[in-house]
C-alpha cells in the first residue's frame, strides 16, 4: 500500500508502493474487489500496449522517468526500462479534507468522495471521453519511432506514450471503483476502440487523424495536448474529489507533452532559419530552394499549424452548449483556473461574448455565461496557444526573416460549433463551397506537402546526432550530455 513520509521541504509526501503488481497511492489493498478487477484488466491493457504501442521498440531499453510520489519536489525518477515493463499505476494528488465545491449550484458544499447519484451518467461520460483520448494518441503515434530524428526525440516520444498509458490507468481506476458494472464495461471498451478504425473509432475526431511524420507529432503535442491541458484543468476543479485529484496529478505529466511539441516545432523553425541564412535565401516563400536544403519551409509549417489548431479547436464542442452548462451547474467540470476568476462562480446573471456569424458578418453577441462555458474555454485555449507561437516567431525574427506564424481565424476549417457550416479562410473571409474547394490548399497542407514531410523523415539513431531538418535541444533530458544514449538500440 502507499506510505506517507515527510519530504525535505517539510511537506507531506504520498509515496507509491512499487512492490505491488499495480503501483498506487490509493491503498488498493484495502479494496479487494477493485484490486481483482484491475488485475483482471491489466493483462488486457498489456495486450493492447504490445499490439498498438510503439512498433518495433518494445524490447528496447529507454531512459524514462517514472513517478515515485505526488509531491512536486522530486516526484519522479529516471532510469532505463523496457516499455512493457514500465510501472504504470494509479496516482492521485493528496486529499484536502476541507475541500469545498468551488462553483455551480453546490458551491460551498463539501467535495464529494462518492459519485452523486443524480449526476452519475454525466460524470461517467466525462471520464470516458477523457479516458478515450489517452490510448488514442498512443495508437496515432505508434510508428513514429522508426523515423525519429534523434535518440533524444525518440525517447521523448516514448515518454509521452507511456504517460498517456498511465493517464488511461487513471481514468480506468475511476470507472472501476466508482461506476460498478457500467464502469467495468466502459474500461473494456477503452481498449477495444481504435484510432481511425472505420467500425470502432475513437470518440473525438482529432484522435482519429493520422500522425505520419514528426512535424505532425510536434503539432499534435503543441496544440491537441494543449486542449488536453485545458480539459484537465477544468476537470481538476470538479466537485467529485477523486476526479479532481486524479487530474491534478495528470497535469504534472501533461506539461512535458506540451514542452515536447513547443520545443519540437521551435527547433524545426530554428534549423530552417539557420539554413536559409547560411544559403543566403531571404524569401521564405521560395519553397523549392528551402526544401532543397533538407529543412521544412515556413509556409508548410504554417499550413500544418492551421490544420492542427482548427482540428483541436473542434475538441471544445459547441461554443454555446447545454451539456457544458449542466456540467458546470452540477459542479462536475469548471472553467480554466476557476478559483482565480473574479465572479460568483455560479453565473446566474452573467453574460459572455461569443463570436457568431449573422447577416453576412462576424459579430460578438452577449449570451448567458452559463451556456458559454465552452466558448470561454476555447478563448482561453487560443490565448494559451499564442504564447507558444510567439516563441517561434521570436526565433524567426532573430534570424531576420520576414515571416510570422499566425493563428487562423476562429471559424477556419471548423466542423463543430458555431462555424460548422461555414467555409472560412484563415483571415476570416467567408466563401461558398466551390470557392473553398479551389482555395483550401492555400491554408491547409497539400498532398505534396505531406509527401515531402514523409520523405524527409529519415531516422537518425547515432547518439548526439540529429536529422537535417531539426536543431539540437538547448539541454538534454535530466541534464544528460548531448551524446547520451537515450534509447539502447
């Protein structure tokens, strides 16, 4: 079972017992029925991992971090491990005995330790949708190891993969412990669905897209995993305390996933700018000349960003949503950084400005704030994305190249919500379907772009060496030197 000790900072540290078949800090031994259920699920999980996890690298030793506690100070250790032997487990942030529900009609009541009967179906759906995204991303990325631009990047990919696997464990624990037979059936379904499968696809559209190249992977971890951050932050506010504690710990791991995307694209941009300057190329739109240098041209990076941002924005659902309002009002899912917001946290009489298309123009319309929970979360997401884009642009500006990566218009390439039926350019120009079809590849990756990216993905497996199209990182993982053997091949 888990133990409690005092850390060097004097704070309580909840240690994880890794002698157990299922490492945990939730005293799993005291619930024999749950322990048996999870031990029965574990072989199925391992079968799924071996079938759908990183292809061709299951027997390799990888320098991974593994959580050993939930205190932010020294919560993980690094070491070599084969991925099927990774110590996945169940980790929840420490419980605050005095925690109150911070929003909705139950504001001020003690946080729930059990599922409220009236919200059972709604809460289960939230857990299932979050849980479904975790194995989906592993499936999307399963072949990328074979074209890794360095051992450093390969290791980062595998770190993201094993942590997504642990996040799946986190949601399965909640389903099995708190939702009985329904929860057990949902836990099995999480292993049966497959990303991109025509008969049994993953629940959300972005998690059925292909990830065929490393720029796609970096864009995914920058933009789609950032949606995951926003969703986890919202669920971390939940009045259902076990869900809140689970998501608070998951956020500690999720930050690395976004770091991987942010720096991956940044290093790609850096190498492109470096090679352009060395070759004396000043026009970023001279695509053939730039590609001939063995790097990715900036317009292609922009088109890839447009695609991944628009697909990720759809993950927030309809901007005006009764379901989101009900989840907030019930105290199940809050807003981004809910406790820091300066309002009554019930939104009874509040409004929020939502962009809509009316009378052939985009306008801002005040709607009840309670129904605009998704719209606000999407706006928070867009603002959060911009900070990363600004970092890329500083690299380009420092190199003296006249180009800036931009976010597309909020309505661009949307399939869900206010703009689902519109054809809109990145600058906000609305057009008919015929015009859109003739112009969409001005803003989205072409087949030629995608083929170029795939053809560029040559694996580099010598320690300390990197593919032609990406710059080395500023510092290695766990402060390791540049030629460290992150994956033993």
